C-alpha cells in the first residue's frame, strides 16, 4: 500500500463497520495481516487491491471472516 502505508506502520481499525468501496481494510491471508483497499463487493466476496501497482501482490477475493477491520487511523 505504499506510499500511504509502509511495513512497520501501526493502524487502528474498527471491526464492527461493514467495509465499502474505497475503504482500506486489514485482513488475514496465509497467516499474515495485509492492508489493501476495497475495490468492489459482490455477493459477500470483497475484492481488494493495493495502491502501488508496481509492488502490490495479487490477492483473490477476501471473505468477511478474514477481515480484521477497517483502518481508521495510522500512527
């Protein structure tokens, strides 16, 4: 998610908010916490993308049970 978020940044999330298009979320994938922006939502599947296309990894749809929360603050 560079240049907005870098490795080692701390974020505060809300986990009781349903993510919408354009929101930045934290989710679990392969034992890691990842930060991506919500691109679209279809039938309970959330499609995400990174802001930096050059270094962003490809992620398939994210299920709602993988979501840690919506990012509301970076510190």
